[in-house]
């Protein structure tokens, strides 16, 4: 099983659920910009690789996970707006 690791502000996290309304898919990587209620939820910013903000969303702890040593970066192009 996975070991629990505390997620902190400015940590990169992996989205574990699709968010079609935001144009995000499971596996997208974002940065925690705020922690709600001691880790019950997170405000996460998702950006393109060139630094353009795509979305800032509030997520439950169950919708994200910390990066692991086994994660591999992958690029995908956003769908046109």
C-alpha cells in the first residue's frame, strides 16, 4: 500500500479524478496554494508547462495524491476553449 505523506503548501500533487468542467483529467499535476481544515481539502493551481494558469480549484483530499518517486511526467495539449 501507499505510505501516507502530509501534503504541504507549494507541494506538487496529482489529480486522481477527471474534472471535465475545468478541462482537467486524472494524472494532471498541480501546485497546492492553500490547505483547508488541516488537509481535508486543498486549493490547487494547474498550469501549462509555460506557466499559464489553466484552473485554480478546491479539491477534497480524496481527489489528489502526493507525487511519488515512480511518477512520470507526461505532456498533453489542452482542448480548445
